[in-house]
């Protein structure tokens, strides 16, 4: 019996690497493609000994060729953190447009199902709360965050065009804030900023007054949702995230408590167009996929803590015998 075979673009990134693991565990042959501009080979090097895992260093905005059958293409290539897409604005726009076009073209040529990793940032600074899939969003196309928001909105539009014009089997997941092992340190997202600061005993940087809200989903829950969506019949965008909303200030205090740190909190000006609220309405995911998150925030933070501590120690930023 021939194994199912799939391609994951951005497969050496935080989310991509966890997806590689999951599909290998499910018996798939996995091709991981990444240009390593924000991905890291360290995230997948433990998979190299698996004969069903193949890594290709390639920029998906250029021509993509994969020999043999492909049953699915999961397009996760993109800078995803504020630091990355603000430092790499052109690359972010190119991977959302040209990269998505190339990945869709490959899926179409192979007769493969296509799954797009979209984002809650499609909703911008929302005027509807919580955010459901039928909300069109409130995005500033010419603001600094527009390079990411609009790249993903274009990616959704061209994915739907391929579905309607070519009859391609497509799925779109709108991913809300996700955390867990293998997040890059200090990449501008909330936990990779807070956890190292707390472990070093430094003040945690909270932007604004900390009243803006986020909803944090553990990576294993997210991967479960993506796996279910790929194998479903749902063609329209689907929110996957944790609906348990909290303020950034509450989250900072939770991180301080989990780490046992004595860190204080310092406040900095709120970045331009930073969303004031973010909470997924997962009614569709519950109804269509039978999915909802299971990992409690405190349990997830404890699992993430071990990974952050290990990486800081490897980088020489924490002593080997550090507490916490």
C-alpha cells in the first residue's frame, strides 16, 4: 500500500515542525520545504533519521518542483511574528502572494488537496468581538502591519479563486495566538518575549496599559485542529484557536507566577495598529470538526517553560543549574 505523501512549506518553523511530526506519526511521507529565513533546522533535525522525512531548502516564491505523487500541500511558509514581518516586509508580501500562487499551482498539477495557513490578523483591529469567520475585518492596508495582514488576505482570496475556477480541493485555517516548544526566542510574539525576560529576572515589557486581550492556544491543540480540517469537507475559512480570552497584563503575571520569577512589569507605548482585542469564535470548528482545545493555559505554559529554559541555557543566557 502506497503511503500518503504531503508537502509542508515553512516546515522548519515553529508550527511547521510540529505538523511534520504529527503527519509522520500518522504514517505519512513528509516533504519539508523551507528557505530558513525564519525557520531553523534545529526544529526538524531529530526527524532526519526517519526515512519518511525529506528536507528541501528552497524559497517557495520561486519555482517549486516535487517529483512523484502528492496528496496534500500545506502552505505554512511566511514570517509570522511582528519583528520578522516588520523587518522583512517585501519577503512577507512575496511569500503571501507569489509563494501561495506557486504552492497552489503545485497542488493543482498534482491533484493534491491544499491547506492554507491564514491568520487571525485577517480581522485586523476588530470591531466585532469575538471574531467569527463571517466578519470581514478592520485592516489598515498601508500601516506597518499591513504587509502581513494583506499578504494573508490575498492568500485567502487566491486560494478561493483556485477552488472556484480550477475546482481545487482547498482548506483555509485562520490561526489565533499559539504557543509551545520551539518558538524562537525574542521574536516579537508575546510568550517568546515574556518567558526569557522572566527567566532572566528582567522586567516584562507590556505595551500600552496591558488591557488589550489575546487568546492563547497550545500548539498540540492547534495541530489537532489543522489535522481535522485537512481531512474535513469544509472549504471556507475556519478559526482554530483557544476562546479563553485574557489581558496581556494578566498573561504577564501568569508567566511570572509559572517561572517563579521576581520580575517586575514595565510599560511601553502601544505599537501602531496593535489589535485591542483578539478572541476566536470557534462555533464552526466545534460543529464541523468536533474540535476544541483541551490544554489548560497553566499546563501549556509549564510544558513551554522547559523548552525556553533549555534553549536559554544552551545559548549561555542561563546557568545550567538555574532554578524555576
